[in-house]
């Protein structure tokens, strides 16, 4: 992202993180959850003109995550692979598009379903997670001039957990801090474990040999300070996360801030002091703006800070298309979010590219003009200076 966007983003996140300093992870007393406070203030909602960047190559379906490494935009096509990698023989395709022309310049195939795809510029490689619900593992892809070096890693410990309803757990979104620390979401954590269940909601990942070592960052049942608490409501609440999904690392003091989205829970969790012995937690409870909020809850699939001089890329999964939009008229540091169409068993959700008010938690759909997104998924912002 541009320096202006970066400074604005740091200011927004720092203000939110400041509310969390007094609540170290897993140490504060729990309090019942409260609905977000209603606010008279209305967030600034931009209108964006979307243009087609690329359509799915023949035979590839269900684009999901996307990232940029150098002058190439990489998109993961999940095809028909299930969240646990089934059926046997399922595969995903990672396709690289030239950022200037939209033409395909790279392609690799991985077994299972690619859920997390993130660039690691320090090592000039891509980081990949497969199979978000079960049978999960980790890959690195280091592009070379003509081919690539692909490394496969197995997790230790396994993110899968055995509870009363069977075995559940995998990994999803990946974020990389400026110092190279890798953060990954623990998706589909088992909520039926015996005894006190506080499964990790996110991990750090350390790669050694063929092992991806996982270390918990915070737990699904930790307590966090509520950013947008209602008047008279408790200052803290137990998170109670069931669906950690996308995340973003934002620069800041003491290791920066990790924003972890919990899609089915309609929450954003901000983890501050990532280099401190005890992290601090704050939670933003989400509600939809307008008449839809009575019948649908915000199910955010991806989040990204953007705005100012740059381009926002948006994946429309059902349409199989990647769109781009200039953002000069958007306030730097705007928190964009994608709300996909609900699948079988999902909570009601209105498909939309949206913005999130970081003070109230209100999620408002963006006017995308003539382009109607059928199921927005992955988001990426690229500043005019080339920074994501």
C-alpha cells in the first residue's frame, strides 16, 4: 500500500489496538457477549467502478484467494475440491496473471483445495495452505525463471482435533509480518472437545525440513475488550469463535497487529503486542447496515485495508472473474470486506463488496455500478508505489 495509506492504516489499527492493551490473551475474566452499540455516525461508503481484469482459464473454476509477487497476480482456483480435500484426486490450480496485460504467465497444480495463498516477498516465494476443514498441510512455491521449486510441509502438531463429533480442524488464510513471521488461521476448530475447550484461533508457522511447526497465538475462547460495546454492556466478552477465516497483518508497535476474521461468528479480532509475552485482544462485533441486518448477518470472507492512489482487486467466485477498481477517491485506510453468497448450511448472507466501520462494526455494501458481484471472495489492494 502507499505510504499515505500505510500511515492511515496504522493510525486506525493503533486506535483500535489501544482498547485491547488491558486485556492479555487468556487472562481476563469472561463476560457475556453483548450486541454492538447502535451509532448515529455513518461511515463513508465509496462507489467503485469495477473493470474485468481476467476471466478463469478454460477448465478452472471457483477462484478464491489471491496475492501478488513482483509483477504477477496469483489466483487459487479450487475447482470442485471439498474443504477436506475430498473427493480423492481433487486438485487446485494456482494461476499467475501478468499485472499489466492480464495474460496467464504461470501455472501450478496442487492436490486438495487451496484455501490460503499469500506472497512472502522476503524469500520471493508463495505460501499456501490446503484443506481448511481436515487433512490440512502447507506448501511453499518459489518461482524460477522457467519453473518453480515446490516444497510440501506437514504440520506439527496437527491442527486437527478429536472431539465428541469426530475429528475437525485445518488451516486457512496466511499473513506475513515485516520480520518474516508467518501467521495462519486455524479454521474449523473443534468446539466439542472434552473439558475446557480453548483451541487456537491462529498460529505462527515455523518451517524446518519438511515440518511446519505450529505455535498458538490466541484461543477461540479467550476474552477480549469489546470495541463497539453497547451502553452499559460489559467491557469484555468471551470470544467464542467457531470459524476463524481470513486475516491481515498490519504494521505497528510491539510486533504490529493481526486482524483475524471469524466469518460465521461475524467478528473481527485484533491481536496487538504480537512480540509481547502476553498479546492483547479486542473484538469488533459486526452488523449489516440498512434493512438487510434483520435477516442476514455479515459473513466476511476476506478483509483488506485500501484506498488512495492504487488498485483494489476483487475475486467473484461464482462468476469466475477477477475485477479491478481504481481507488483514488477512497479514503486511505478504508477497511474493505467481501461477503460471499451463502452455501449449503451457511448462515444467511447478502453477497457484496463492503466496507467496515472500525468504530461501530457496521458493514455497508459498496456501490459497484453495472457490475453485480455474485459471490465476492479474495481481496487485494496494490498501491501506486507497488506496495500491498
